[in-house]
C-alpha cells in the first residue's frame, strides 16, 4: 500500500468576505444533502462565526478540551479518536465533508475524544451556544442535529460490530466499502474514477483494532484477490460484489440522504 500524497491546498485570505456563504456552499448542490429552506440557511449563516483552515496532521479538538466550538467539515478528511495512558489509540470514526463535529462534547464538561485532520481541511466554525440556538429557533434544524447525532452513533455501532465480531478480512472489506461510498457521494463522478483515500495502514489498524502487520498482510491479500486497489492516494473497488459478500454489510453501504448544517 503506497503512502498517500496530500493534495495541494491553497491558503485563503483572512478577510471575512473571502469565506463561503451558506447559500453558496458547494456541498448543498450535491444529491447527498437535503435542500434546506431559506429561513434555515439564514439561521445557520447567522450562527457561523468564521472558517478555519488546517494542515494535515493537526489537532482540531484535543482530548479533555473544554472550550472547543462546533464545526462542520467543508473540505478534507479528519477522524475522531480516544487514547489510553500509554498512547494506544482507537479511531472512533472517520470524518468527511458535511460531517458535524463537536456535539458529543456539548453534552459533557470536556471533550471525551480528540479530532485530528487526515488531510488539509476547511471547517465552518460555530459558537458552542449555536446548538441551543438551532433547537430554539428552528425545530427542523433541531431535528436535523438529532438525526446527524444518531447517524454518527450508528457508524460507531458498525465499527464496534467489526471490532467485536468480524474477521480481519471482513473488517477491512467493510471499512473500504463504507469509506468508498461515503467519499463517492461527494464526487460528481460518484466514484467512477476512484476516490481520494488519505488513510495510512496505521489509521486503518487503529480504526479496526488490528496490528499494523496484520493490517498490511490483509490489505495485500484482498488486493491479490482483485477486490480493491490503493494507488497514489486513491482507492478503487475492483470487485464490489465479492467485497460486499465478504464484508457482510447491513444494506449496500450507500450513505442516506442527510441534512447539512
């Protein structure tokens, strides 16, 4: 498996007028996202503080942090994780464009997990009180937040199923399918030319509870069987039907139409 090559990332001006307005958000034109009302867009725009650009490998939220804002990932990849005292890490979920970040912290005194960037990334930043304002001013937006939170929990449930019951081959096949289809839904070609795949083998191992050696051997085994290919930072599914049978997924792995904050 080759080391992914990070995509070029153009720094933006610091001026507020250089930022993306909610009505012009490029994600809203994608079929994946539910079309909001004009009032909902105005509410989200009024609560958005700014945008934040980060380089790959930086920490957006630190474990135990008490003052982190809420975020929507606009561009790039990130991941949520928890660590043990000796540094061992469990990746809880991988985050792609459109994901809403920080709700779990809002329910407690401090962040019980960290969030790091996998690639250069762009985030929309909201004050922590925005969560209350969304519920108070728009019942539909409150429902949308609840839906996104439940969706995040269901993805963590899938990871728990993999770590607890699936074999190494099944775990990796499941992860590759789910990430491929999530990333493909954000592309105009819906994955016909592969999808960006910035994960290293260490990320895969930390997300699936496998050793690095076992992860390497299993990826090579699946690739030799013609199921997938990872090349130059892109993932290609060569035999989706066979990989899906191996993964034993619930459904076809295609992400459901979803709200966007």
